[in-house]
C-alpha cells in the first residue's frame, strides 16, 4: 500500500501563489509516477499535472505556464507550485500515484490517492 498525505491548500487572492505538497509513505518506489488532479463542485475530476519516474513533466493546457510539478525523491514528496491563480482554479486538489514510472493523464490509471486539499481563489 501507498499512503499519500497532502498539505498546503488554502485561500488566496487571484494572481497569488500557493504550493501544495504530497508526502508518500508505505510501499513506495523512488521512481513512481505521480500526478495532481482537481475537482470543483458539480464537475468531473480533471487532470492538472504529472511527473514521471524519470522526472518528465506534463500539464493540462489550462495550467501550463502557471503551475509547476516537482519532486523531492529523498523526502518522497511531490509538489505543485501554483502561480497566477485564477478563480476557476478553485477546487479540491488530489495527489495520485501509480506503481509505474510512466505518467498518465487519466485518473483511472492511478491506484493511490490523497485525501484532497481545498484551494479557493477569490477574485
């Protein structure tokens, strides 16, 4: 089993920045692919960003250029740095992991999920 614990969510004004963290524990691999998804009320869960076991990164078009996913392998932690936040970024953000080095953009591929952390962006 892999356990994911998220932190860093909160309330921020439009144009501001926030960094989310996801700490992994349990039966983890150092080269696990990790991803961030988000879900707003009444909407489907959507892909935000992913990082492969070789640290290649991928982003949804809606966040490209504003968000950055990174990892600290020594700490088994993945981060999502969010800049230039917009009200439409408001959602519950989920960290996900797969026991593979390949990154995916579909939620069905990920086996392990964090509890979610709320991000609210005010206009």
